[in-house]
C-alpha cells in the first residue's frame, strides 16, 4: 500500500530547511472572523480544544477589536472565560488599542498581537489612521503590555501587494516592521493579505527586513492562497531561515477590510508538505484533518483545504 493511500506523504528530507517549524494557528480568529453567520461560542471552544489535541501549541483564540467592526468575535470575553487552557499551549489574542488591552488584561491574557499596515491606504481603511499615525496608536499598547509581562507580536498586513496601491516596496515593509519591533514586539509576522506574493518577492521582502536589523529568527510569514502560491512562498521563507508559519485549519479565513483576500494557507496543506520534507511540527495530521472536517460541517460547506478533501472526501 503506497504512502498516500494511508494518508501519509513519503518523507524525503531536503537541505537548507529548519529541523522544526512552529505553526501559529489562526483558524479560530482569522479563520472565523469573516464568517457571515455567527458561530456559537461552544463550537469555537471545541474547535480550539480539538486543535490543541492535534498538537498545535499556538492557537490565536480571538480578537478584542470592537464588536461593531468584527461581530463574529464579539464573544471574546465569554470564550476566554469558558476556555480550558491546555498546559504548554499559548492562546494569543489580537489587540488593536488601549481599550482592547484593558479587555485582554481583564481576561487574563498573556500573549497579544497588534495589527499594523505596510501601506497608507490600508492603514486608513483598517485602522482609521495614516501610515505614520498607526505607530502612535500602537506604542502605548506595546509599552503597557510589556510592563505587564505580556508577549507582543506585530502583524504587518499588505506586505506584498495592496488592492488600492498595487505592489509594495520591500523597503517600506522593512521600515514599518522595524518601527514595530523597536517598540518592544518579540516577533514580526509578514502578511500577504491578498495572496499575490511569489517566491522571489518573498525573498526580497525578508532580505529587506533583515537589512533593517530584524533577525530572521524573529520573522514569521502569513500567506493567503488567492493565487495558489502560499506553499511555494512558505518554502522560500523557510529556506531563508524563517521557522514560524501562520496558517488556518481547513484553510478558513479572509479579511473583512480587503474583499480580494481569500482563505489563509491551510494548516493541513502546510503539515503535509513539512511532514514530507522531514520537518518536525508536533502536529498529528489525522487529528487535524478530522477537526477541519468537523468544522466544515458546522459551517455548512466543504473545507477549502486540498489535504482535508483528499483525506476525508
């Protein structure tokens, strides 16, 4: 019986790749935030529990963005209050501003993420701030969070292309990323929000970020799969030394402020590739595929993940 018949890729290690990759699972937050029908909080909690049981160690749980802007995540406090946290698993939340940080601290959160923009137009549409003004909004949040002992991650969106501005200069991405890291963030996640990047562009942006003084081991990548390039872009990043990859179970997700943004890189597709390359993730692909098939049933549509479809039909 061949390897693919039993749901396992043939393992052929490749040179120049990290021995282990950390998956930053965003399904419960980025994956669900754009769903039109409200997903019940008990379903979200079971989703997180199942993801933890599959071996994922970082589960971005929810967001403290104002409920008016992202109604799907209006239940953030309820979810965190009812969630049974698994030892060894981190549950970061997205925090946009000081009010969001107040809510996160009250909920006992220990890991937060802020969400900046590499472009002027998206900063205005997503944050109601100019490209420069976003830093004055984030700085007090990061400073206070670090003083409270929280870890802070910085997302930068539109790093490879913007639907209003077109191509984005790598130097511009690097400048934004450097300012966020200088505030005290521990990791910089480079987002291909509309999924237009190609591997050469990924190499150029990561090189520019490194040239500005952000070490590659502090860089994560966050690819959307609009043009089917997410896996090839991820492999390009890994060959440059990146060891943290954002993905969403079942390929769920989009961006409520960028209509051209389709689903995230599917965690199952990522794990299949990494398993085949002999790169450790700690993730049980079988349990993960079961989880995404279960969530697809709850959402009433097939999973976008090709691996989930191949393994579960």
